[in-house]
């Protein structure tokens, strides 16, 4: 497929993900103009791999979690690499396959501000790649409840493929956004608050390879994360903003 004139930059989020980083890089689509890795630890193994393969590697010096690493990546993608769009890729063998970028092209050409992936739009393929029922069923119902309450046209609110526009980035106040996994949900609410153009594309998530998905229960689990999203929804509905 011919590249469009917009500059697309992928940022690969890593936290000691050196074992799968080469496979992750190989999954970055050819239509993406540039990519870099943002390492959220002091790991030096990935530095050796980056040197060997001539990867662009930056370190997140504020080691506060997933959200902090995305902030680091967005700043670098838009301020240093002058991206028009930044594509989020996870360093765990690219669990959420960035080939979803192909389906997003039509929206990027129409100046959409925020693209989010959905495992439910290619449900059978997602199940083939090991999407566990104990994750799929609650996520399906919770996402549908959130879609109805928030009136946001998404079917999968809690997944890891996203594309951010420069316009969206410039409207974010990153200093007031979460440094942990809640950042993921904050971006969705913020896009709604700002009345931005939002679209959804199919994404395949591979649960057969090693991945960094939340454990279901306990400290820093999917359950505790979901409770925090409900509190954020209440705040958003009450005040009209995150």
C-alpha cells in the first residue's frame, strides 16, 4: 500500500521487554514511517539489542508506570520526530498487533483525532489467538455498559492499540493525567470531553505468546483497575470532565 503524506510514528512501550523486542519491531507495518522504543526501566539488555539493530531507543526517566511511559513517548514522537500521528505498540511481542494501522488509514486521511482498537470486531480471530473467556466475557459486558453510559462509539474500552493525532496531543495536559494504567481510560474520556473525532478498528490480540496483561485479581489487577475506571466515570458524569 502506498504511504500517505502524513508522518506516522510508532512508539514501542518496553518494561524489561528485551526478549521480545525484535519480534515486536518486525510486526511494525511498512506504512509506518518511523519508530522508536521507550524503555520504562534501567535495563541495559535492550540497549545492546538496540545498538546491534540500530533501533532508536529512549529511556523514560520518570519510572512511574505505563502512563508515564506513554507520556514520554508522545512527547518524543510529536516534539522531536514531528509526527502527525503516533501509534502505540506494546513491547510484549506486540500483543495488540499494529497491523491494525492498515484499517486506520481511511480515518487518518479524514483527520480523525483518536483511533482505538477492538478485539470484538474480529471476534473469531481473537479467540483463535487465545483470548480467555474469563477476560473476554466481563470485558464485553463492561465495555457495552460504558459505551451506553458515556455515548462513546467504542466496543472495547480496555485494550492496547491506539493512535493519537497531533491535535489530540496538543490538547492533553499530560501533567494532570495518570502515570499508571488509568491513563488508558483517561484518554478515551478526554477525547469525548474535547469532542474529538473518534474511530474504532479491528485489532488482533495474541494471548498465546508471553504478554503483560493484568492479572485478574489482587493488587494492580484488572479488577482493581476496573473499580478505578468506574470512579473516573462517576467523576466525568458529575463534572463533565476528567
